[in-house]
C-alpha cells in the first residue's frame, strides 16, 4: 500500500513507523521554512469547516419549521374546540327559542 498520510490524518500515530524528517544541505539549520506545503489540506479543511458550520443552521431551521407546524396545529385545535363550544351554545339557544315560541302559541 502506497498511501501517504497528511498532517491532519497521519498514516500511523507510531513515531517509529513514520518517515524521518530530512533537511537539505542548502537549508540552514533551524530555519523556519516549511518542509511540506499543505495548500490542498487547508482547502479541504476550509470546505469541511464551512459545511460543518452550516449543519447547526440546517438543524435549527428544521427545528423551527417543526415548532411552527406544531404551533399552527395547536392553534387550529383550539379554534376547533371554540367553534364546537359556540355551536353547542347556539343549538341550546335555538332550542330555548323554539320552546318559548311553542309555549306562546299554545297559550
């Protein structure tokens, strides 16, 4: 297997099995020049970070959508209960009026 690891994900965590660090003869000892460029790793890390930052937003959006749906269902249930209550009250008033009319006609 010829897969190489990256700085973020080394092929192995065992220091004895990792490739030794080598320095060139033209490079002075203790210089601060980077031995490995990580432009590709940085770009992929940046993309991963952006995607991971969007996950909580998507979850929050889904959560709020669900809460809105629950609230609307609750409001609809309350309106339905109130409408049924008013309908029963109207039916009772109608029956009283019929009885009163029947009593007035009879006498």
